[in-house]
């Protein structure tokens, strides 16, 4: 009798498990086809020397990875991406947090401001890049500056500040970082604003009753409760900024120069410039590993702060 009940229960339990797994099977299949298999194939190609055309692939083992360790251009592109990410983490997120705090208050037309601040991320990166390329463009036409920024500098009597902003190694990467931050701050703004709205307003009212000032309220209530949300924004900012590609391509064009190269453009150059698809795949594997390592590290730090 007891054995029959156990068998009956086990069969019913197996049926429930099977039904549950059938529900997630489509998602698992899509994830496997579009994520797991491509990663496996890229790693497999990274162990070969292949020009991307002929069916012949020469197995070279870890030679591609060893070459990357000595590739100064590759590590330089990582430094450029890190610089763009640093600007985004400071300027972009500080701007997003400040605007989120402002829109979280009872101010006039705050719904209008929310729409306006969210417009830049919605715009096409190609369109944004071409517009900013026109703004930062250098040179003259019919004796007048054709770049909007240079024209404005001439107009206000500062011709000595006129510069070829996107070709000058001292300014090109900073210009790209600022444009990237301007375009991306809307995502952080929306996430941070949503996090601010989840804070219980009674905490603010109680703090005011106790005589706490604005700075004290921000330091002891707003900031501690926003730390998990801030870490989410930081992780998304790092992942997005390290992979910036279309904006650079549309601002600088096909003639990519060394001082504006980032890992994705470097991988593209390995594929299209030298036809070294195996080497490009090895660069992609290392770049992906770096992003995963950074993401997991920040996520672990965030979990520890939540438990503290």
C-alpha cells in the first residue's frame, strides 16, 4: 500500500516537473541556439587561423591568445573603452542621478521633463553620431567655419579655441565619451527615478519632524536605500560603455584612427582589415571574459552591501 502511494506520488510529481520544463523549453532552446552555440563556435574558431572565406582552418591552439597578450593596439583599445566608461560612470550617472532627484520632487511639468530626458537614448546612434560629427566638424567653406561648435567659437571671439575635435588625439576620445554620456544618461535617469519612487515617503516626513536637513536626509535615507539600484545602473553603464561601437563608427567614419579605437572596432579591423577571423574570435573571447568578470565582481559587491 505504501509503495503504491510512493509510486503514484512520484509519477504525479514527474508529470508536474515535465509540464514545468515544457513551459521553459522554448526559452532554453532560443538561448541555446542564439547564445550558447555561438559562444562555443567562437571559442572553437579562436583556436584556428582562418581567413573567413576558405573552408580550410589551421589549428593553432592558444597562439592567437598569446599574440593578443603582446598586442599593444588591443590593450590600447581596452584603455580607450575604459576611459569612455570612466566618463560615463562619473558625468553620465551623476547627471542622471541629479535629474532623477529633481523630477522626484513636486515640481511643475515634471512629466514633461521625464519625456525630454528620455529622448536621447531613443534616438538612433547613427543619427546622433552624424549630428555630433556635424557639430564638431572642422574646416572652412567659403571662408566660414562649417562646424557648428567652431562657428560659435569664432562668433563669440574665441578663434584660438577652434580645433579639429574628432581628429585631434587630445580631444577626440573625450568628445566621443561626452556624446556617449549625453545619449545614455536617459537610461540611468529612468532606473534611478523608479528606485527613488519606491522609497517610503513616511521616512522623509519622519526625518523632517526630527529636524533633519536635506543633506542629512540624502546621506542617511536616500543614498543607503538607493545603493542596490545604483549598482544596477553602474553595471549596465560599464557593459554598455565598454561595447560602444556604432556611435564611434558614425562620428569618426570608416577611417578609424588609433586614438579612437575600442575593442569592438579593433575586432572589426581584425576581421575586415587583415581577414584574421580566428584572431578576431580570440579577441572577442577575451573581451567577453573581461565583461563577465567585471559584471560578476560588481554583483558580488552589491550583494555584500545589501547584507551589511
